[in-house]
C-alpha cells in the first residue's frame, strides 16, 4: 500500500482516483499531477514503482497545500471571520448555515431542532383477559 503525504493510498484503485484520498487533492489536480509526473492515470496504485511514487510525493508536496497545512489555513480563515465579527463569522460561531440557505424548514440537525414523527396518539385496544 503506497503512502503519500502521510496517507495510505488504496491499492486496487486507479492512481487517478487513489490520489483523491489525500485531503486537498481532487480529480482535476490529480490529473495535473499525473501529467506532470508522466504517469498513466489508468495504472493501479499497487503497480507503481518506487521511483514513480517518489516523483508523485515530490510533486504533491512541492506544488499543493495538503492535509494538515490546508486544514490549518481553513481553520484560521474561519477564526479571522469570527474575530472581526462579520456576518459569516457570526453564522459560523452560532453553527448556522453561512451561505444564505434557508433555516425555517431545512438545517434542523444543525440547529439542534430534530423533530421525530409520532403516531396518531391513540392507544391500542386493551388485550382480552
């Protein structure tokens, strides 16, 4: 099982798809990475040589923000919005939808308002003795 950027890449998947298991690498960026490394996207991850894996590691680490660093950047961006107390920051702080979604009927689980369906309220007939 190849290990790139601290993530175990699945063996039986095409390398184009397997690279997307790294946080910060999607389909488009995996195609660009493979083109730069001159690796066929249809090759299974288990069939890569150690030289090809090293090339992939170098390209991914050099050109992309991935894993912990990317998560830290995202967290700092949200923290900045909260600190300046703008609208988006306030919505993040209250754990409500940020991008203008409605909250009257949707986002119940986010708001903590989980409604459970209940029967008609009638009790069944008593059991005969």
